[in-house]
C-alpha cells in the first residue's frame, strides 16, 4: 500500500504562540457544560483546552499544509499528556511535528505530536492527534 506521507515523518511544523484568555476558557467551559460557567474559577481550565489553542492559535490549516483531501479525512484520535498547568494569561508556544504515518485498510494515518510550552520555557502538555485519510 502506498503511504505518500511517509517522507514527512520528522517534519517540523511552524511554531505559533497563543495568549490564554479567560473569555476562551469560559467559552469552552460553557460548551462542555452550561452549568459550569457559574462555577468556573479563573484558575480552572478544562483539560481539553489545548484543542482551543490549536484551533484559534495556528496560523495555518494542517489539512492544507499536508495536502489532505478534506472530503476524505477525519480526526481519528486525540490524547494529552500533562506535565504542568495551563493558566489564564499564559503565552503558550506550540511546537509540532509529524511523528508517524502509516497505511492500513486503504487509509492513511498521520500522527501529529505537539509540545505546548509556557512563557517560562516549561512543557506543560504534549498532545498527539491522528488524522485518517481514505485513499
């Protein structure tokens, strides 16, 4: 099976920085649970907040960057490993790379690893997402 993305393994993605704002934290909390908004403390950030950073902070579309056919692509998996806390007011710089690609059952799988680093230079989260493109 042809895996046209194999040559991209190890490719570094353009880093970007995102300022964590309370309004975005509250938007996510409200989207997750409407009752959470009144309980939301400034220091409580939902554990899936790195997805917001990726969506709102990235200067490019990963689909366009990789040349994926959007009509044949879906988001297959997402995981986060936490080493610290993301806080309101943090400047989070995201360093991404293509960690792995493989083909199986007429589908291409692309694993993207992202390191979320705060303004102190501390890695607070490592995220991995898997995109699946039907061949």
